[in-house]
């Protein structure tokens, strides 16, 4: 089989070289984007008078035919044709004859592949915004269902202060909102057209890059041809954003694993999102959460892998950059799977409110409020801190909790204690005392949910606009 670029060469490519350098085994995932870019390119060649109208129509018809073969699974990809671009072009020439060879007029595989990846990631960014919205919706619903549910709040994985379970869910709504906004912001850097940069320096043909950008719905055109073919920042940014999303999912996964254990028993995950043991019939394992936690590492690896590939490359295109795709595709698949599973896993999660309340009643997470109580009665905070430390130590030594103490016992530590201390120590009072913006008080969490729902409406509006654009 002769190469489409083989005129300069007198020997066939070594079979091992073909196998080592070919990318068709993975870049065939860009087939739809390659057709899409080629249709826009040939339309521009006709509009600019670079190709006659008859040739343009033949090529467009041929490209649609190849697209049909791809969608029906009929196109046979070969390593000899190296990559998705050459496989499609060779198939086009086989279908319509030598006129198919005119398609590549005024472009290079360097700007062609960059365009394909911009088209591909543009769709994925919009898709992931939509998936994050679904996850936020599930979290908001779980928060609204649990506005009266109190759970121990932790620092250092030690009981710290009681909080609303809804407040805990809203923390993740905020995390994923930042992720969503990072994706939205990155869109403008994905939404750039490299096509027309040629191999590195542009082209001698009188092309119209802005016309191609308009056809493909790109908001901007790369200003510099060298930058256009060598830039992979937009992929790095996506991989970085994906890493942070996975990090947030992993943190949530860790809590789900802990909370669903017998030791915590705060939640029960639905059977649909758990698996059993091959030897221990009593087991119900939170495998989805564990695997999301584990797969976070491979997403990090894809980010650092590409950063390492790019760190020493001179301008412009180098074959090293072929390594930009497999990690990107793997991250897309990994993140898709995690986000698609997470929203229904949260939505079907059972919250064991009684167990959470029991945990709150059997700890010292209300101790800070006693210190605040004494401060409000005039005792300096550091002295109040020491008083409560001794009070807690007394309780531990006598196997009781703060609400179990008599007023006489309280007064042995400070004469400032009065009977109103019991009201201060009630979990509901402790929670609602944090009545500051962003705090865990019930009314603050209710307002936070309302604000989040407004932001979610705006995110959905953005999504609809860019879903339409990415069609």
C-alpha cells in the first residue's frame, strides 16, 4: 500500500515502525470531528475559489458517504494509513477517485488534528457541565430532605461541632459549582480554531479561516500559526479541571465509604451501587465509591503525563504530541463514568437520621458552645477554654457527657454556670447558634439552598445555549 505522503521515499516503512508510530488504534475516536472539520474546510475551499464547485460537491458527498460507513461500523481502519485523517482520506479517494486528494489542499495534519481535538473537547466540556448540574441537583434534593438532620462535624476525623447534614451536602454543591465554573471558563480556550495554520506557517492558498470558524461555531481563530499547531494548553486545562472534579468526587467517596461502615452507619447506599463478596455472604461493599476514589489517581497521571510530554518541546509540531490523545480519551471516559454514577448514587442514598442523632448526643462536640457561654458572661476566652477542657476531662473520667452533668457539677468548674446551660448544649441550639452567612444554622442553610438553586438555573441556561451550539 503506497503512502499518501510517500513521494519522497524510496523504501517501504518498516512494519515495526508502522505499528509503533500509528495512532489509528485510539485516534479513530475523532472520526466524527475529522469529518466535521473536513466538510467545513472543503466548503471554504469552494467559497474562496480554490476548488471548483463540482469538485467541492463530489468531496462533500464522498465525506458524507464515509461518515455513513463510520456510523455503521463499516470503515476498516488500517495501521498502514497511520491515523484517522489518512484513513478517512484514503477511503474518500477510494470512493470518489483522485478528486478526493484535493481535500487536503491548504491544510496539514498538524492543524487538522488540533482542530479535531478542539471540536472533541468542546463537546465534552458542555457534556460535563451537564453532568455536574445533575449531581448538584441530587445533592440539593438530599439537602432539602435533611434540613432537620444533625450530624457530627469533623476536623482531623475527630468529632468537632454538630452541623446539619444538609450543610454538609451543600459543601459539595459549592465544590462542584467551582468545578462547573472552571469548565465554563475553559470553554473559551477550547472554542478556538487552529485550522488554516497549515503545518506551522500558514498556507499560500487564499483561504478564509474566519469563514471556517463560523461554519464550525468557533468563537475565535488562533492568532499565530505556530501557536495554533503546537498548543495543547486547552487539553492540559481540561485534564487539570477533570483532576479537581475527581479529587472532589474522591473526597465524597471516602466519606461514603466511612459513613456506610458499621462503625459509622450514618448512611446506607442503594444495592444498585454496591457489590457483594465472593466468600463472605454478609458483605455489602461500596465498590462504586471505592473505584471512583481509586480512578482519581489515573486521571492525575494523565495530567502529569501530558505535562511531561510537553515540557521540553520546541515549536512547532513534534511527533511527541501524538501522546496527547490516549490520556485525554481515558480521562473523558473515567470522568463520564464517575459523574454518571454519582448523581443516582447520591439520590438513592438512605440517611440514617437516628444513628446520626445518637452520635451527636454521645460526644463532646457541643463543648465550644460552653466556652462561648462563659465568654458571654465575662470570662476571657483562654480561661473559658481551660475550664471546658477540665470539664470534658471530668466527664471522660466519669463516663458521662456534658448534658449528663448536674448543675452542681458544672458549678465546681465555674460559678458562672446557670441552669440555662442545658439549653445552650442542645444539638439544635448548637447548630442554630451558628447563624452567620455560610454557617450551619437552619435558616442559613435554607437560604444557601435557595441561592444555589438560582445559580443552578443560570448554569442550566448556559448549558442550553452551548448544547445548541455544539450540535
